[in-house]
C-alpha cells in the first residue's frame, strides 16, 4: 500500500507553508500528495455565507487553487484534493491514519493557531497513529538545500526509540542530510539505583559513558540499514527538551517521539514534544512510539 504525504490546509499562512513542505517531501520520497480540508457549514446572519452547497463549493475552489500552486512548482507530482465534512480533530486524525506523514501548519512561542487552535492540534497529535509534522509560516526550502541536520531525540532502550529513529534516518536519507542523535541525561536520585543498575553503571565506567553506550546501541541497527547517512552522536547532561532546543538552531527538522496519555480533560502529549513544538523555529516531526 502506497501512503501519500497528506497536508491539512485551512487558508492560513501556516497551512500554506505546511503544504509547500509536504509537496517537497512528496517529491523527495516519490509519493503522491493529498491535500485535505476539514469543513463544517457555518452561517452568520450579518454575512453572506451562502448555503451549505455554496459554501462547500467555495472551500473546494480554495483548496484546489492551493493545490494547483504546488503542482505547478512540482511538475509530475500527483496531487489530489479532498474537502471532508466533520470536526477538525476527527477528520485530521483519520487522514493521518492513511498517510505516510500528516503535515500541518503551526505558530509556536506559546500559541498555536489554524488547525492547532486550542486543543485541536494536541488531540490530533495525541491520537494520530502516523507521524505528524508541524511547519511554521515563512518556512523556506533554503535550510534543506543548505544541508542542515535532521535532529532526533533518543531515549530509553533501542525498542523504545525504533519508530522515531526510523523516521529520522528515512528523512535524512531522502534529503542527503546528517542525523544528529541527541540523548539527554540527568542525575537520578540515589535511591533510584537498583543493584542491577549499579552493576551496569560500574561496567560502563560511569553515567556519561553508560549513556553514550546506550545511544550507540540504539543507533547501530539504523546505521547498518542506512550506511550512507552520516551520524553525529550527541550525549549531553540536561533536560531532553532544553538540549534539543539548544541544537535545533542547526536543524532543518527536529524529530521527537510521543506517548499520548488520556486525562479527565482530554489527550495530552509529553512535556518534551510539547516544549519543542512551541519553541523550535524549524519544522518538528512528532512520531508515535510503540
């Protein structure tokens, strides 16, 4: 089954930047591009909003116009458009399930708009079973052409991080980019050490050597699978979110994993993904972990 790169558009500058990013990625991966818009009929007494059929037609025209723009820039790219009636959360989550990647526009630094207004984006990211990429307005292909790194956060054992590392290496391979794999660590409380963990740390020669060995072990299968991808191993003491943001300035893409959790007020994503999404200036990919 060939999965498309899917872009959600809503007419904002952020979503149009996301569409452009998705088109470039589709060309690189030799995949079709699917452009979707989540629509619900809206009426306003003081405005001429038309009836449901008219409004749907206006929306389709706008979506098709946006799609024509990227098709003209990328001759040969297969582009389809869909206006899907329903809530943004349900529509985009369903669209992600059928996509190689779902690409949405975002505005960071504390506020997220467009498809990410309020809790919508968080729920889409938390519920999506495929990677979701967030792109800011003004994003340009210059960073990709300049060969900036694909930065990926790694934590846990190799199985825990397999999905996020796979996505990072596949993306870097398609772009001819270097992967910078970041593993951040902090000093745990003394009582957290078990006899077994103390033995492992002693054999490794201390905490930092242990973390370096853990990162190397997680990366080895992907080095073997993608031998042409250059890799920088980055182990640093500090919080994962802070360390990732510090190196994001040299990145064309930051890749983070997420484990969604359900609370009484809805879906929530982890603090690392949340912080990177809000503050990284480059596109951010959020990959669901197994």
